[in-house]
C-alpha cells in the first residue's frame, strides 16, 4: 500500500489525527492529491529538520486546542477568556492584561494541564526568530502570576509552565 492509500484508509475510518506527508514526489499534482485525500501538510525531500519540527508543532497546536464555545469564550477553572473582545475574568473580576499577556494566557488556557516549554511559548507568542536566550517568557509569566494569582500557573522545573484549572 502506498502513502496515498494509507491516508485514504485512515480518513475512511473517520480518524482525524494529523497527517504530514514526507515524500520525494514534488510535483504539483502529487501535492494537490495528497492534500485532497486528507493530508494536513505535505513536505518534499530534501527538507530541513527544523522546518519539519515547526510543521509538527503547528499540527499539534491544532489537535490540542479545546473547542471554543459559540459565544467565543474559553473557560478554564475560575478563568474566563473572551476571545472576541480580548477580555479576561478571574471569577467575577475583570483583569486588565497587555496584548502579549493576553496571548500568553490564551495559549496556556488552550492547553490546560499541558506543560508548555519556554521555547514553545517564545515561538508562538514572540516568533521563531526571537532570541532563545531571552528571559522574556519568565518575565511575562511573572506578570500573569501577579494579576491572576500565583497558584494558577505552575512551573515544571527544567521543562516549562502549565495552567492549572
């Protein structure tokens, strides 16, 4: 069975797991066929390993995002984020956050209890070309802790941070 048949079988069973095609077939028709048969991404050889990792992270972000309710609110424990108005509440109290603080809170809220590494947060919020030696993630985590309370964002030593509902 070739890769396209594998995709067809997987999608035929109703499976929604992300599929990234990694192949030497670089023709436009091959790419279109792979994507139309159900692949989520298509990479041709030769490729850079960093690019493959970035594309895997994109697919994992899609899989790990909780379903947002129709009213565009995301509720995690006592925290409510309105994704349209970019407002956040802790219980009944509205908390004022900067744009970056809100994006950081939203990223953590979309992945409750999942440990997010500093690099993942840096890449997602500040971009892939931001200095990895920077402590900007730690600084903004500190800002969020001051505004939301110390017990909501947990440090997982040597790995990163997670939001505790």
